[in-house]
C-alpha cells in the first residue's frame, strides 16, 4: 500500500493505516504524506519507511512505484487527503494500473465523481470507498435481515448523525488544538466542497440508509443551516426523504449538537419488524416486534447471518469497534486483490465494500441537499 | 370531581381516575361515563358511585350537580371523551360555574378551540389540559434549566414520538381486542378531527417542545403519510420546524413504527449544553457538554431545581412513572382550586399545568401540518 | 383502612396511602399516625380525616373502630411504624377481628415473628406484608417463567441491593434534613432490631430471590460491616448463599455505596436461560440465552404470562413505577377482602402478596446473617 | 516478534497478532505455532512467514533466532500457549536474552510463578503479562482518579465476571465447533492448572481490582462449584474478599451464567464517589456521587487524566474495543524496548503494563481460592 495524504497531524490517515495493518494482509510500503515534501519525509520516518519511498507528491509516487519490480512496488494506492485532492490521485493511480482505496466523499463535486466513475468503469482495477460504517458486523446483519425479508416491506427510515465538535468556531482557534486541522479544511468550501456537515457526515448517513435497505432515495427536502457566525458552510441540516418503494424518512446531520460525539444511528421500520443500530455501541442490533419481546442481536453471538459472522474477529463480549469495522473494508479489498492475483474467485461474502457507485450517490446527495436548501428548502428529485 | 366519558373499555378515563386519586386531594363523586345511559350506570357501579349520581349525559350531570348543595356537588368536571366531545361539555361546565380538566387535543378543530378560549378567558374558572408529559419531574427540570440559561441560546430541537400499535389495520379487527376501541375512534375523522397520528401524539410532541424551551414554532413543513391501506387519517408524519428565535428542528410522530411502544423523546441543543429526555425512562435527564463528562440528572436526587423537586413524591431510585406525572397535573389543579376556595395565593411552583393557550397552539399545529402536507409538504407559517 | 404510624415527616406512610388510593378500592377512614397524640391530630387534618377518627394510639383506634357499625368502621389496619412497633398493633388488630397490612420486616426479632405467625395461622384474617418489590409486573413475569420451566434448573442467583444514602453519619445530622428521620430509627438497634442494612433492605433481597425462584435458602456465610464510625448497626453486607436445590449465589446489600439510589437487581441463571431485572428500570426484564439473541420483555407488551399482565394498568411504554407495584399488594389484598365479604373465591392470580411466612423467613434471614457475621463470617444453616 | 503457540484454530494467538500489528510498531517475524511441526508450518504460511523462520518447537526458535544477526532476529518472544506451556518458553527466552510477552495466568502453578519471578528479577529483560483489561482507557482513568483521591477512601469493591459459554459440557462436543478447542484445554487440570473458571477469568477480576485501586487482597473466602456434571474443574465461584486498607468486597466469576458474553464489571465505592465500569461497553466510565448528578466519562472526550488520554487513538464517539486495549499493552511494551535500544528513558505514562508481580499475585489468588473452597469455603489469608 502506498498512501496519499495522512501526514503528521492528520486524523484519517492514521485510521487508514491502523485499519490496513490490523489483519496482517497489507503492508504500508510507501507514501506521499503531505503537500510539503519535508513534512512528507518526517511522516515517512515516523512510519519506519525508507527515505527513498517517501515521496514529495503523489505524482512522483505513482510514477516511481510503477517503475519498480512487481514484487517490490506498491499494490495499491490509499487516498486520505481532503476532498479536493481525491480525484487527481485516484485518476492517475487507476490510469497507471493501481487499484485504489479512497476516503469519502469520493470527490470535490458531482462532475468529478461522474468522470471518475467513467474511469473506474472502463478500468479493470478495484476501487473501494471508505464508507466505513458499512463495515460493522451489525450493519451487515441488518442488511442481510432486510434482504431476507425479515422486516417485511420497509416503510420508514430515520437516520440521525449528530456531532457537537463544531459548536464553536474552532476553525479559527489556536493552531495547536488537535481538532483545528480537521475543522479548518472541513469548513472551507475550497477544500471541502459545496457542503460542510452534509458532505462530511450527511453522506455517511445517506450511504448507510441505502446500503442497509437496498433502497434508493428519490426525492428530498433539505433545511440546512449555518449556526456558527462567519462559518462558510452548513453545520446542521434536517432532510425529509422519500425512497423508491414509497418508504419515507428523515436524515439529519449536525455538527453543532453540543455534547454529541459521533452519534450515527439508524432506525428502519418495516411491516413486520423494526431495527435500531447506534454507532457508539456498535455491537448491538435491536430488533423490535409488535406484541413480542425485543431482541438484541450481538456481534459474534450464535445464529448471525453469515454476512455478519464473516466480519467479526473475536468471541462475543469482546467489543469490536470503529477500527475493526474500518479494517473490514481493507481486508475485503485485500481479499479481492489476492484473488485476482491468484486468478481465483472471491467468496461473495467478502466482495462487499462501497465503491464508485456509492461515491456518485454521495455526491448527488450533496448536490441535491444544497440545491434544495438554497431554493428555500423545497423538494427536489434525486 | 365529575367525569364525562371514561366508561368500561376506555383507556384514558381510568388513567384520569388513578391520577386524580393518587394524592388524596380529589374524590370522584359523579359521572356521565358513556353515551349509553345503561353503560354509564354499569361504569358507575364499578366505581362504587351511588346510582343517582351516575348520569346518562353530561348535560344531565352538570344541571343536576349544579343544583346540589355546595358541600355535596362536584367541584369540577373532568372530560375524557373522544375529541369531538370535548368542546360541548367544556363550554357547558364553564358556563355553569365549574372548573374543567380536559383531555387533549382540546377540541375537534381550531374553530372550537378559539371559541373555547374566549369562554375560558372571560370566565374565572380554571381550565387544565392534560398534556401529561409536562408533569414529569425531569421535564420540569429541563424547563427550569433552560429558563436559567444553563443551555445558552437554543439552536436545535429534535422531538420524536414513534409508536407501533397502528402498524396493522386494527381499527377493523375483532371488537374484543383491548386496543380496538382506541384505534377505532382515533382513526375516524368524524371523532378524531383532521389529523390522526399528528393529532393524537404529534400535539404532545409540539407541546413538549414549546413547554420546555419556552419558544414558539413559527413555520413548518410537514410530510404526512397514511401507510396502512384504507385508513382515513395519517398514521405517520415528519415535520421540519422553525422556532421564533432562529432555532430549527424536527418533530416526527408515527403510529406505524412497528415495535415502538410510546417513544416520546426530546433533545435540545443550546450553545452551552444539550439535554436529552426519553419518556419510557422518565427519571433520567441527560445533560451533554462539549469536552466534559455527561451528567445524568435523576428524579429526587439532590440539587434539582425546585420546580422539579416539587413534582416528585418519593426518594431517588423509587421510579415514578406515567401516572405520577399525570397526577401532577391533577394535584396542581387541586391546589389551585383549594387556594381559590381558601382565598389564598398558590405557590407559583404549583400553578404549572397546561391550559387553554396550549390547547389553541395544539389545534393550530394540527391545522398547519394538515395544510402543509395537503399542499405537497410545503412551508406554512404558524 | 385505618393506619398506624405514617404521620408528618414519615416516608413509608405516604407511600402506603398513595398505594392504597391508586385503584379506587380503598379509602383511608381513620388513623393513629404518631406516638404523639397531637402530631397524630395534625396528620389527620392533613389527610382530611374527621377529628374523631384520628386517634392518639393504635389501641384506642382498634377499640373504638371495633365498636362502630360494620358499614362505618375501618375494614383493616395498615401498620407503617418502625420495626419495634409492628408486633403490638398487628397482634391486637388480628385478635380484634381486623385484617392487617404490615410493613416489613414483619417484627423486631424472630421470636415476635414466630409468635405472630401463630396468631395469624389461628385466625381467619388476612395478613399482608409489603415486600413491595414482588408487586412489579416483570417480577411476576420472572416468577411465572421459572415456574413454567423456561429457565431450566436454577443454578445461580445473584441479588444486589446497593444504596448510598447512609455513606455519612446522617443519623446525627441536622433534624431538618428530610432523610434524618429515616436514618435515625433505621440505625438504632432499639427500634430497628439486630440488623441495620441487612434488616432494612437485605430482607427485600432475600424475599425477592425466594419469591421469584420458589427456592429456599439453606445455608449462608455473611460478612457484615459498619463502615461509618460510631454507627451501631451494619451498613454493608456481603453474603454467600446456598439454596435447597443446589443453586448457589450471592446476596449483597449496602447503604454506603455512595451514589447508588435504590439499586435492587436480581440475576438468575438456569440451565436453559438467564434473567436480569433491575428495580430502577422496572418495566424491562432481560432474558439471556446461549447462542441466540437476548430478549427484553416489557410491561404490557403482548404475550406476557397472565400473572404479569394482571398486574399492569396501562399500555406498553407508559412506565409504571414503585407506587404502582406497591399498589398491587393493596389491590390484591382488597380483592381478597371483597371476595370474603361477598362469599366468593378470588381468582388465584390476585391471591398473590407476601404474608406471614415471608415475614418469618425475613426474620430468620436477619437472625442468621447477624449470627454468621458475629462468629467471623462462618457458614450457618438457615 | 516471534510467537510461541497461536496456530490454526487457536483464539488468543490471533488476538495477540492483531494487537501487536495495530500500531505499526511490531512485525511478526517468526514463530513456533504448534506442538505439531507440520501444523506450525501451515500456520506460518497463513501468516506470510518464510518457511525457514517457522519453527517446530520454541526451543528451536529461540536457539536459531539467537544466532541470527541483530537486525534480523526477533526482538522478543510472545507466548500464547495453554497455561502449562508458559513457564518453559518464558524461562528459556529470558535466559537467552529475549524480552517476553506472556499470556495470563503467568504459569501452571504458584511454584512456577515464583521461580519465574526470580528469573525475571535477575535479568534485565522486560516481561509483560497480558492482563489486557488494564489496557482500556477508562480503566486507566479509573486508576488515575483513585490515585488522585477523587473517590476518597475506598470502602467497597465489587468485581463480577460472568460468562455462559461453558453452560454445557462443550469440552466433549464435536471437534468441529469453534469453541471446543478453547473449552477442551481450559477445563483440563493437566493443561489449565488447579482452577478452571477462577484461573481463566477470576484472575482477570482480581488483577483489575488491584490494578485500579492499588490495594492488595489480604483474605478471602471462596465458594467454588462445578455445575456441569463430569467437568474436572470449577466453572463458577463466589468469593468474599478483604483488602489491606479495610475495604471489603466480592469477586465472582462464572462460566455457566447462561447468556452472558464476557461480562467483566467493576464497581468501586469510596467515601466521596463511586465508579462503575463494564467491559462490554468499555468507553464509558460512570462516576456516582451522593446528591449530585452522575457523570459519564467517555473515551477521548476532553479533560481525561493524561494516563487515559495516552491510551486512546481516535476521537470521541469512535468506539475503541478489546483489540485496541490489548494493543495498548503491546504498544507500551514496544515503546519500552525502543527506549532501551535508543538508550532513552520512557515516559512513565507508557511504562504501564502488567508484569511478573501481577503474575505472581494471580497465581496466589488461584492457590488461595482453591484452598479456601476445598476446606469448605473458609477464610484464608492471601
């Protein structure tokens, strides 16, 4: 694995590295960790990389690595930069024969996403997008239950994603604060894109709803707000949503919900049963029935759907968390690469990670919520 | 207390009687329990009432009781009938000098509510409306905290109220089922009014938000749905809401959220702190701060605001529930009657129960959500 | 109902009155509320009782009431005094033809309890003991499940009852503090008996275990401690317990577990399933299975055992609490009195409240834990 | 890192490898994964190890690696075998200059543990014992709070550790079942030692209590049971415990508590506050006060003690689990090795992992509980 971005002070780069390392399937062999060549070198040293494989730019990395012998060069590129630097390295990597793991949202805007989709579709390379919340075993279980009809026809979907870390204007705060770097680019239209909160976490909410239910959003009405004075992008949004089968629901995301940590939660109600999953306690999936007891399905407890069981590593009661779910994307991606190298088919259970189509949906979601809100929170088709 | 409605098979009548009895301040002395005189008599017997004070109609009850000596006759009327029979007995009771406790929503439609307001305002009688969720100690605590500025400026308010009991068309089911009688009138436009779910429980959500925050809703956009085939009123609704101070939020209510019991929950986020209260576990109020530990405030634990402490009866860890909260409305109402009789002032802490203005707000809410939804889920002013 | 004890400043007297009033089956008609005749009068006024039926002593109450016409005089006596004044009024009431409800523990010591048992057994009066935690619907459900064999053979029983209110020596504190009166007599060997914490709440734990499982304790090893300097009775105790069928377990009670409210919890594990019930959230009963999802059984949700359904009043999701559970004892007691008066049999489902045998077991428990602990925490037979 | 044990079908070997890999500080370079040379080779292949560094025995591994150049040979040995094969490789590794990470309990019996302590103490190698539950950030927080006096004087400590996976005699079940291999050796006195449940998980409970409080157990009274017919070691135990400062408590562990996953929980009550931590939801630490709100301290939320902050990797609300806690031991161990190699001092905050003294305490605990129970559950000194 060669990494683009993720130098000193970054958040998500470290997450990708830990997730890639966890299962012993992937080694970090090179990187272009920063837009500053010097910072890139320092980051490479931190990571015990040889100096000659710590590159100043992603272009340099891709070109140099391409020229190395097959058993030495990186197998794939992992892109962990801010949104405005997703498209470039992804395109170049794919066009030079490298598979790609890319952080979400997939691009800076919908146009880039659509162009990238063309590139991916016309290539034989694998493209994975780290909508990491799909990697949790109980999310897999929820999806498998719905696929198996255990909930009946889906009627209502409520996804909420409150955070509180942008309650104050920390993007202008002292540079030494750990969260400043994150706040700085995520609230900057030039680096983040047309949406703030909705791009950063609203897309996770949208992706989770579509992934679990298999239903597409068809219309929405979005009420976005910037609560913090002087901030340039939305920091809160409430969205009414219609799905293709007639289901209705709400997606709300917020970064000014003071005191909330990372409160992604999804509730789905069908004609037969409802389910309830909360990211901060990810190893429980609550199933609700009318007139009989609620069930709490738990990671690694017997009788899970195989899709869920295949994405847990340790026995019941040994909690698996965010990094393990994130690692499930990397592990499945690695299994697919290995299978291709070995000329074998991959068990479909592992051919399960978000890709370019999820990326395009996410960018459409951003596009539509911004459009709806700018026109006065009217309904727009998806 | 004389009761209108609440005969055999009713739900809320029994609740009112238990709530009124709990604190030893109120005796049930008469009633017109049913539109059937015979059923009314049987209900009176169940309740150990003398036959001559079990009336066939509320008109008969009010007229007869009025003629009894002051120390014998009922002190006030409690109205626990379906919505279309609220206005009539309330008007007649008030005009004949009786104080009134009335179940919510206050009337069949907004016109009735406005007319009733005129009657109440021009009378010197006390009118209480049983938006019972305002009676919980932790709801009082939340309100007092916001009043004291402990949350800062309110930015976001999320109220949810999912139930599942109308997931199927039980209004057509076997008459013997306990919930049929409830389902039957609550889904019937001739008895319930213009809204189903939104009138029955959406109004509780709206009332709770305005009661706790002290803020009025100014605009809304409502997406109501009837999911169950052949049902005549909405059984689900998602509403975007704006408040007078610029706060925004969501109110959603549902009676097809299968497996949900009575899931009223409110979360309020200010600039300084957020609060979270859930009706099914009503003795905890969670307070969320940025960068410091969450607090769980508990009924009857030391250091509550006096408003909260005054509405709890037993020591911490002895859970108080729905009936105790409901009883707080009756007890406060009784204290106010006693004070008037004694010519004394009531401690303001007890002059705290919903009244006619809350009733009018509730009917406006019903009116506006129906209007918004019928026009395609557009924004309407409140 | 005539009450002994429960005057101004008492805690449990008010609880008994609210519990008795809740279901409209019982009226308070007289009382001897205090050892001070003057305080008794004032308490009677608070409760709207006529002055002539507010008595100075329980002896006076029993004698006077006995002489009143049957349709006027009290039907039964409710005893809510400290432990050292249980036996006297209970004996006198029974011997004068009155049924009795008595607070727990049943007597000051085992000898009194055994003598009272003789009196009850040789009388035809009903004696109810308010081990109120047995009144919760989910406790009834747990008992019915075990009776039906749903847990298999019981192996392990863990009962814990931590409180924190005696963490400091509040029995010496300012008299104005609300909890002082409670602390004062409960830590006084002359009024409480041989045990402090173990008598006050340990007996509830013992009773709950035996009630739910139907198993008797046969041996125990008790390690009691007085943590607060100068206190005269135990304020904490840990007990190893053996049951008649070979099951083993722990009972622990504490009043110095700082920050705990009223944390009674019981977990029972059989060969087939385990159950878990916590008093502070009493409407949930968790059932745990090996290799399949946990179930959360909830008050008033469909498919409860009839014993549980019969002890709930309102629909699911409308939380019932401590007073409702307490009221279940009074209501069942009232149903039994009514049936006797009517010469009818009572549905066995309502002939369910603790009685003198539970009282004797409780006093034996106190006797044995004190004996075990005094001898160095050795094993003693029950 | 060279590994002893942990071949195909093992549980804890994989955990150690993931924990070691997570932070990018440690590479697995060789192993003797099985007592069967052939199985060891296959395991080595699974792990992408070169064939020549997959050894047939730990002796071969230690001898061969010792002869390799310093920059090639393994830096330390990780021992993940059943208990009866801890002492041998640990002794040999230490005596040949290798640092050691060893799974718990440290040895097969107390004699081995004491001898190993002599070897460790007389060597300059680092010995880490994977009492992994000490690695959780909230456990660090609890310890730091107690050290800082925030709980006052500790009075009561309740540690519970229920599991249900040995409710049936799965040690005789079909070999194909995943848990059979675990059950098989853990219930076998020849491989596990004198205790079953108490050795496997009781020692974790004991270690956690002493680690967090800094207090030593001085006396105990243990009631061990074998509930499953024909099982050779205890599968349940209840222990009364006294601590050096006068604190008292309970330790209970069980593997027949049907439906329990891995329920380690510790509650500690001091004179000022109590704390409550549960392993299955490890990112919350509840702090309980008398007369003021409970606090929920959360991993990575601001204002943690530095000891807690140093052991968390990602922002609040991104749950860290069992593997992350386990990895904290490996990471700290690696930091200490690196510092020694670099001739630098290690920040004391990272010099924090269990060692040989914890191992000896654990074996003493096993020794004493077995002794106590065999003599009829009498008190024995520690």
